[in-house]
C-alpha cells in the first residue's frame, strides 16, 4: 500500500487526507495544532508527533501550510528524514519569489520538489474536484500524474518554471478578492437604497460576466484601448455608485475612482475602460 504524509491538516489539508484515505492510501499526518491532526484518526490516519516522524516511511509528502516561512521551516526539518526519491508536493499558497528560491534550494539538497497550489474548497478536496496547478520537473510530474489527477478535477501542468503555479494561484485569488470587494460595494449601495441585499444579486442570475472578463482581460493585456465603453463614461457611472452608496463603507469603488481619475488626467478619457491598466503596461514596457 502506498504511504503518503500530509503536513498541515487545516480545512483544506483535512479534505485532502480524507480523499487519500478513501482511495486506499496509507496516510500519516502532522499538524502544529495536534488536535487537528488527531481529528483524522477515526478516518484511518496515523498521527505523528513531529514532521520528521511523519515523513520517515512516506514515498510522497504533501504540504498544506500557511505561508512561505512555514513551508521553509518544515522542509528544513524533514529533509534529512525522508527516504531517497521521496517527492515533496507543496499545495500551500506562497510567493512566486519564495517558491523559486525554495525550488532551487530543494534541488541543491537532492529533494524532488513540486509546487501544486489548488483552487478547491475543503469539500471539493474530499470529492477530488477543482483545479490543481503544477510547476515541476517533467519527469516528476509524469511519475505522479495519476496521483495528482485523483486528488482533483483537473491537474494542470504548467511546465518546469518553478514560480509559475505560485503566480497563477495569486492571479486567481486576486480575482476572487476583487469580486468579493465589488459584491460588498453592491450590498452597500443596496442597503443605502432600501433594497434587500439578497435581492440585489438577482441581476447576476440574468447577466453572466465570465465571458466579458476573458474578453476584456485579453484586450487589456494587449494594450488595446479602442473604445467600446469610454473611460470617461465609466467614471461617471462610478460617481453615481459612490453617490448612491450615501456614505456607506465601500471597499473597491473609491480606489477604482482614484485610478480612473489618474488615467483620465493622463489623456485616456476617450479610451476604453480597459485603459485603467495603462500605468501597469507602460511600466512593464519601460523595464523590458
């Protein structure tokens, strides 16, 4: 029976462990808060008292930790304790620069290291659904492809560039946070205008913006600001939103208004709303 170790058994890590146990994998777990690891014992997991004890017999080690510092600290502990050819698969959300440095350091130490952050909820982890993005050596990905695909709905191999999966994970989370900020502002406007907050979301059952996000995003990435929604008119709409909020606390709209004003002042008022990306694209060209 294959033996895997999971270090970090919070909500996501616990879901992954339950999925692995259900598939017949022998699992040893460790968590800084021991009670979270012990909660997996009834499912069949063995609990280790320290990271190095968890990995001693494992052929693969999964990390589901809080941040770069936690990953680095655990790697330092487990490196000498792992069997030769054990693969470390890091699902943590970490910085691109930290991941790149960590991957290089792992190679120097002879550790097979993969970064594989995910877009999935704890329940999706239990069901093997969602998306996993993988930066790893081709040979390591190929050898573990079946295992990774069993963990998620899609295992998306991004190649050997070590920091790419980390960057893509941040891109996805940035969109999630932007949407959440926008939704918070919508609810603020709704309450200011005596609209039941759940009712304010009804418009999104009629209008899906998934396709416009991709289309506008591609135009912005290309620097194509040919007008379909003039920035000056979009700024007028933001003014109406700010006024309609009537002093309610807002998250995203004030910052958006400031950026619009800056870009309009620089001469983009007649260009498309996409021109709010102009300062970023200009700085990218100047450093190229």
